[in-house]
C-alpha cells in the first residue's frame, strides 16, 4: 500500500482500491503514508508541520503515534 500506484501490479492496485473503498480510514492512512514518503523522498521538510496537522486531524492512532 505504500508503493506508488504506477509501481503496483493491476491485481495489487485493485485490492488496494477495494480496501480504500470499504474503509475511509484505510484510504486516509494510505494517502498520509504516501504523502510522508513523497515528502521524505523529495526532501521537503517545510511540508512536515502540515503533514503532522493532517495526521492529527485523521484521528488514526497508529499514525499519531508514528508522528509523535
């Protein structure tokens, strides 16, 4: 779920799409995780505070723990 969509096989993409459709929390977690990876890969430290704010708003305890 943390790979870029273009790096996934069709079957994997379909599975992730189904999971995201069934659970808004999974969709949000995936989006935030990918956003984090892109921020790190792109060395965009200025985006970190905004990302933290999105994590807190998500109320996903695992991501909040990671962000802490």
